[in-house]
């Protein structure tokens, strides 16, 4: 048996969900991310910047795990057109459709095209209806960003345990209070 001593770099995909709170008024410091990482999801920083500046077209062919967080932020910022979205259908849920269903509850929705999704800017509304995590960790985390603005409940929030078991502990340490159902 061989031993190994070293460090494992941070996960850009999970970091994107925490960093998204910086675009909703929080001050979150993200560490342990290597600028020269080979992770495709490292593009999130560039995409977040574009979402804050305009209504961009963003290709998510190589980073489908970012789809839900990009949809959430785009709906809050200036909207966006996401291309390369076919892979969203074959993840833990049909992530585009799942986000559409939940955004409808908040007063919006998505527009679907061939291998693309248009995300209109949303005047987000508080809802008394619990949002549904669709048994998908990335949907739950994206919805938590939206709920941090409106308040609300997420049914099936325990799905985060797949990739980020202490996610809610992390965001609660930021002062965000969420209610969720298992």
C-alpha cells in the first residue's frame, strides 16, 4: 500500500453555490480554489461576472452542474440565454424543467428552445407554497439562493447530502435562515 501526502483542491461546482450569495448581498469568502484547475466548473466566476453586467449567452455544454445556479442568478440579475442545455435533462432531475417549475411558483419561468434555455429577469415574489428540490442536490442549493431573498421552504432539501452534506450549516453560518422538509 502506498501513502500519499498532499492536499485536494476545492470543488468549483459547490463553491459556485456559496459564491452566488455574494451576488445577493452577502459577503462570502471562498478559498482553496486553484486558478489553474482543470475543473470545467471554474468558469462560473466569469459567468457570474457576465450575469452582473448584461444579459449574456452562456454555453454550459462543459459545465452542466452550473445550470441551476446560473438560472437562479440570471433570474435575479439581467436574465441570460444558456446554450448547450441538453445535458441538464440527464442529471439527477431534468434540471431545466425543475427550475422552470420552481420559478413559476416565484412569479417567473423559463423559455425552452433547441438545446437552449432563456432565463428572463424575474421580479421574485414570496410564495407560501413550498418549493420542491426534485431530489436533486443542485436544484436544492439553487433554490436556497432564491429563498435567501424571499424566505420560503424547500421540500426534499436533504438531497444536498449527495455532494455537500454540510451545505445548510455553511449558509446558516452566513446568517441565512432556511426552513426545509425532509
